[in-house]
């Protein structure tokens, strides 16, 4: 995995208490997320974040997304 830490636009599906990213748009193009493998809560820079490890279309290796809850911003951390 390569660290990128890039702000991305995300289309997400909200189901009760679950938030699942479905599609992201970044400088690398549009990426469709097939499956969320793992989600865990973390604190970075005094902010609550959720880290999503996802399988994406056209890649064998997973990517890592970060969602900052307070600012509602999505970041692609690793690809």
C-alpha cells in the first residue's frame, strides 16, 4: 500500500448506524467500492475518525479510506 492522504468526494449509503462508502471520486479517477472488509474507530488530531478497509473494482489490493465524523470529510489514506 502507498500512502496518499488525499481528500475525496464520496457517495455513501446510510443504513441505521452503518455508513458504507459506495463510490469515490479522486484525482486518480472514479473508484467503485465492491465491499467494505473492516471498519474501526480511531482518533487522529483530536478528532473522531472511522477507517474503512475496502475492496475496489479492478484492484486486488484493498484501499484505506478515512472519514472524519465532525467535518464529514473523506480521505483516501492508502492505495
